[in-house]
C-alpha cells in the first residue's frame, strides 16, 4: 500500500493527504471491491477530515465500520444486507474511489484542483489497476449509477451484457436508474465479472425503492457466489 501511494504521489505531485485519499480499508484479496467517485471533505480544513487510519489500516480499521458520515451510514447496512454478514466482516471488503483527489462537492472540483474530473480519473488509473490486480474481485460495486460508464470506458473492453432489469426512481423530475447490473470484461483482470452500479447511497438510501435495490444486489451476489469471511 505504501508503494502504491508513493506512485500516486509522484504522478499527482500531491504529498499532503488532506488533498487526496486512496484507502478506506486494508487491501486484501476479496470477492467484492467497492468503488466510489471521490473522497469528500475540504482539503483546506484538514482538522475536519475523517479517516479510520492515518497510516495503512494495519489494524484492520475500515472507514465504513469505524467512522460516521452520510455515505457510511447508508453503505454499512447495505453491505451487511446484500452479503448477509456482520459489521466486523465489512473490514474485509476493500473500498476506494475512481478519483483520489478530495472535494467538498464535485461542483467545486475543477476550481479546487485546477483540473477536470476526467483528468483526475486518468491520474488514478494506474493505482486502480494495481488495486484490482491485487484484490482480484469477482464483482465490482459502484457507488453511483453514473460511474458505470466512467468505469467501463477506463477499465473495460468489448460488449457489456445486462444481467437483470434496471431499477428506476424519480430524481429531479425524471426517472433515472438507481440499479444496473452488467457483465463487463475488465482488462487488467483478463476476465468478465459483474459490475453493479447503485444510485448514490447517501441520496437514495432512505427512499422506498432502496429495498428493491438491496434485494436485486443481493440476488447478483448469490448468483455469482460473492462471499466474505466471517469477521
């Protein structure tokens, strides 16, 4: 993990973790890898930033178990539900983001970092590939349905196939996908695997349709035998 971070620091010219975050957990081989969009928080207010570990999660800390914030409050019960596991087992599920640079809101990202989200995603690609090659996931879970195409373009090739019907809900006056499940060929792994994208949990997690999203994701996990050791 240290070498992975050093490589990212060299590419990004960032040294202060207030401006980026790669790790939310220990990196281990696991059936499931969780990917979000980017870490929240204002890098100009470092004392307000939360992290379960200031080093490399050597004691099996996990941000979704040991911290409290809106996304964590939605994802902890979601992961417990879809995998039928206890809280401690969440420590064995690696989590990171497609972008490592922090921003309080995505609307502030370009001004804060003087680069686009796309440029920041490209910057993170070598590290994300290293993470996937080490974890060897059998399934990827994306925190946000908009991430499906972002992930596909940068990490996949060939045709994608739909595993089940999408689930939709209302958002800003429109019906949008809050669950999709597709088979994708992940280039760095050299194989196909299910990629499930869910509506952003901190926004959709309290809605009535969230139960259907949990159930649909759980069925995909059962179908592909996605498991986590007991914690």
